C-alpha cells in the first residue's frame, strides 16, 4: 500500500496579544530536543526572513528593482508593435497573449447574518470561499478550460466586514507562466458604503492555478498600474517556488 500524501499544506503565523491591553505579548519559546527539530526551525526562519525582505520591497513604498525595470522594458518592447499610432487605436495581440485589462471579473454580494462569526462580523472563511469561486470562474474563462487550484498566498484581513455590508469582489489575472502552464489571479475585496458613496479595501487574495491540459496565454500589462500588478504577481510566484522548495525539505 502506497504511503498517503498530503492534499494540503498550510502555514499559519501566530501572534501573542495581551487580552487587557491589546498590545503584543511574549510568545512561549520552543524547546528544541533534536537535530530534526532544529532543522525545521532553521528552515522556518529562512522563510520568515525571505518574506520580510519581500515586504520591505513593497512596490507601494519602493520603486521596482533594476532587474524588474528591465522586465518591464522588455515587455514594452515586445508589445509596442501591437499598438496602433491612431488616436482611436484598438491594440490587438497575437493569439498567445492577452491584455491584462481584459482579464477582469467582478461579483457583488450582500453579507447576511447567517455568515457571521462569534464577533458578529462576517466569517473570514466565507470571504475566502467567495474569492476562491470568483478566481476559479475567472481562471476558467482565461484558459477556456477547467484549471486546477494550487495554492493561496499569504494574506491578512486588514478590516472586518460588517453584517449587511455590500461586498464587491474584483478579480484579475495578474501573472502567468505559459511554459509551466501556471497563472495567478488576484481578488480584491471592497466594502461599498452606499450612504457615504465610498469603498474600503478589506484585503486582497492571490490564488495560484495550473492548467496542464489547457491554454495558458501570456498576460500583458499596458499601464504602469498594471505593470506593478504584474511585478507583484511575479514576486509572489518566485516566493512560492522558494517556499515550496523549503517545505519539501521540511517534509523530508
């Protein structure tokens, strides 16, 4: 009988918080008893440091690296020939490329009390489910097939979603690797305030898919904002590969 293999690997970041002050508190240290445990902790520290480095290079705080600027320029060179010089230009790409702006898909949901948690806010798992379903639908249209879910990147709930909120989810394919038959879908969750006529971002999910038997075109950004989304997706893809490698070492 073959050894069972895991269907899902999850990494949780836990934080200690004082129940009275609400401030951070000391987390009990681990007692390492053998070399295997010390190896696992060392690998976890490597993952933590790599994530810290990526966070510090946030594109909202710092410009792209020299390598990333070259990637952007190369993309512009490759796609510039598809642009028409006319004022009413309608750029047409080759069959193996898709403009990022054409990969968007949205949904709107009214949040009912049936989906509340113990704090009388909308349960985070419900939001994840809605985001996952939208990303899958978007990925299915993007590949014209049925993609396979691979992973969900790190995320945190920045703001709670109240009962009765109008939740708008916006998905977009932000990065793809046709040579590996993989792509990434970002799903932003925004709460619409119909009284104040405003929206507030709660969090953004990044879902990774593979489509070994389908068509995975190249996603091509046009605007600077789309370029930043592309680079964010590229960074997350590189981070995911490194973490997968380190997690493989942990399991062995």
